C-alpha cells in the first residue's frame, strides 16, 4: 500500500504503514524515509559548510570575504577587536564571561522595560522579574527555555532586539569556544588560543547571518509570517457558540517578525520560538517543506562542524569519525522513538481506539501531535531537537509514550554531545574522546594521546569536571524540586509521569537544550530560579574546563604518531567513543529514569495485559 | 528590589566562575 507522504517532500510516494511483526510495531516507513533524507542532506550540505567554517575561523579568504569582509572589519574596529591580539585561555574565558554579562543585562532590561519601548503594538506590559531573569539567562546560555508565552508576553521589540539578537550571539559564543578549543590541538608550544571578539564576530557575520537570511526567505515562501504589524482580527468562516450561548464571529491571530527569529532559532540550536506553541504553530512551521527545512537546519551546523574539525586539525578522517559516532547514537535513538510512538498507547487500544497506521491516518500515539505531521515527523523532530541542544518542538513531548519520551530525555542527559549545540556539542564530544583515549591508554599501559597531544592529569581532571557537573546538576536539581513543596506544586501529573516532567526540565536546563516536557508549571519563582541556575552551570562550568584544556594542550608540543598510538579515526575508536558516552549516561541516569519513564511504561503494559491497576 | 537581587545573583555567579577559572590556572601552572 502506498500513499502520498504527509511530510518531507509531498510529491514523493512511499509506504507509510507500520506493520506489526511478532507483536512489535516497526517504525513507519515515512519516518525512516525522513531520517534518510535528513542524513543525506546533512552530509551533502554539511561538507561544504564545514570546510567554509574552517576557512572562516582560520582567517582564510572565502567566497563571501569580498562581500562580508568589510562588515567584519568594521565591527571589529568598532569593538576594538584585533586578530593579532591573541589571548591565553583564561583571558579568552574572561572575555566570554564579560560578553555574557552584557548580554544578560541587555536581555533582562529589554524585557522589563518593553512597555516603555517602541515596537510594542499590542501594548504588552513589562515581563515579571523572575521570568525576565529566567529568559535572560536562558537566551544568554543558548538554552532558550521558553517559560513564557511568546506572542502574549514579548513585544515585537523584545523578540527582535533581545531574543533574536541573543539567538545569534549566544550561538556564536559556542562556535568561538569551539574554534579556540581546536586551536589547542593545532598549535604547539603556544600560550594563546585566539581572540574571542574576532571569533565571535566572524561566526555571526560569515556563518550565522548568511545562513539565517537564506533560511528566513525560504520560510517566508512557505507562509511563516514576518511583519511588525499588530495581531489581526479575522472573521471566522464558521462562527462558534460560546458556553454562555453568545456567538463568536471573530478571532485574533497573533503575527510578528517570526521568520527572522525562526531561522536563527533552528540554525543556532536555540529553539525558543516566536509563538508559544513553537514549531507546532502553523505560522511558525506551516508546511511539510518548512518542517523538513527546519529539521535539517537544527542539525546542519553541529554536523558541519565535524568537517570543520577535520579540516582544522589537518586530518579529515577525524571529522568523519566524530560524525559517525554521533550518527551511531542518533539514528538508533530515532528508530527507537519512532517504534515507541508508532506502538501507541496500549490503554487506548484496550478501549477499542483504532491506532493502526493506514492510508488515511498515521496511527500510533497521536496525543499532543499535529495531525499534519503525524507520528513520524513528530518523533524524528523530537529526537533531532534533543540530540542537537535545540529545544524547539513540533509536538508536545509530555504526550509521548513513556519510552518515546525517554529517548529525547536521554539524549539531553548524555550531555548534549550527539550533535549538541553549535560548537558546544562538538567540544563536548571531543572531551568524551579524551576520556576514551585515556581509557584505552589505561588498558595498554601507555600515555594517552589525541591528535598528536599527550593527554595528562590536568586535561583529565578538566574533562571529568565538564562531563560530570551537568549530570550532578540534573540529579541534585531534580531531587531538590521533588522534595520542595514549591517544586511539587508545579507538577501536573502526580506519579512517575510527574517525576519525568521534573527530570526532563532539569535535564533540558542543565544541558542547555531548552525543550520542555510541558505539563510542568515552570513559570514560577522557584522553577525560574532553579532552572536559571542549572542553565548557568551547564553552560559556563563546562565551557571553562574546555577552555582550560585548550590552553593546556596549546602549550604542549606535538608528538609524532608511533606504532603504539591509538588511531582515532577507525571504527574501533568510534565504537569506544560511543560506548563511553552511553556508559557515562546510563550509569548517571538509569536510576532516575527507572523512577520515571521506565516504571510508567511498565504500568501501561501491565494495564494493557489486564494486570495491575 | 527583585531586579537588583536577580541581576546581582547572576553577575555574582559569572564573576565567581571567572574566579574559579583563575584558580584552575594556578592549579595548571602547579601541575
């Protein structure tokens, strides 16, 4: 049986049905098709983009240099940034933090004073202090947790000048730190790792601005709104009757400068949407093609940076190896999530609800999903957005089946290194690679090396800090939230599902993802402060050890590879790296997951079998 | 009042983080 694809490219036809074999639902063919399409696009687009970014961060000319070079030089002159002014790692870190403080203050002030500022056609009041704090921290740290309702809370001015600007610069900060980190491997006997301000400007001007412009235009062509006008009052085709019997003939439809924000929210792995419903909103993600474009945009720069890494370290195989490690986790997780969602809710099946995939419905678990996207595009998006530290949603993750929600949650808990944030995801994965070569070195009794640098005690201490601090933040934060009355008050669904809501929120914040499980009432002073702290730890207490590693490695000499050197571009090393990431994540989070989604899935299965409850 | 508290808390965190980075630098030089 074949039917037109509901998402992806509408003119292509592939079978959609998920045929149960031996009682296990297979992933929908549409989902597998979508995964294949995205993977191909990431390689085809990521390869040239990765090489382009390598040239940008190495200061080499690119095809855009003639056009954008003057803008880069103009901004650098304005802020006093000089490529020749090289920084040691602690000065680079200080510049990062100084910039972050300014970003925070500007974002906070713009929200608090939006009622006094222009571009507020709806006359929205200033945002509350604790919500402003949470949002300012969130956008400064590239988390973009959306504790507010976009169209009902933020003026056009705040969306443009605070949130969209932060989408650009917080992403560029992550990419700058990545560039500095790579210089730790490429330089020898050096005391410096680059100039933060120059890296920041180059990332914005040469990478993020051109890509966002192209994507925004494509999104506008699909119907994403871009206007400074106020909400439109429209007449309903079919008037509604309210509960009191009165007729409702009109509806206010919020509009605004959405396309410009949506483009960078996806490309910069930000995720904070213009509208409250994020990419489930028809004016933020209107068509199957816009869904596909946004999906590719979520993963594009994190994938391309693997090729950038290979180019910069002078061995393209290293970049391919890192991309293979990401794919080796991402693709199975996507398939698992597709299978879990396609299997549907056994309790509904017991009530006679038809959850079978047919030509006229996607079947599976459709609660909280857009009918136009169905199970396949919702599940693939959920895995992509959590693998990539993006956090935008086109379905409500709270309504996923317990196992379907477990995989996105676990992807965040793995440290946002499976694609991860722009820059931050890859430096996080390379930190795991350092742990992997250290483990391999322990096995054979040899000093570990990575890319010609000996890995010593200092690098390992910093690597362990960068890996374990977010884990500890998630677990301790979750414990505090479920023990405190203010934390429990936000839980909408008591029991294991409520625990999952809290665990998801902390996992999202501490790993700078920003997606929400929904269900949890998190716009309260308690959660705004707790999650704000988690975001700060997850961003800066990972970034600082990473820069320390870069500084330490840059000061070391290059060691030529010998017969005992562990090759780090082989399938064996990719397997070791994947194992280290999975084992660290599993050891840290399995007990917590057992209390949430795992026990909830057992409850569902027991109910379906006519057992407990 | 709340504004001052929130802003001071975040700036304090970031400046303290920088202090930690400096401490790490000392650790590194003595490593």
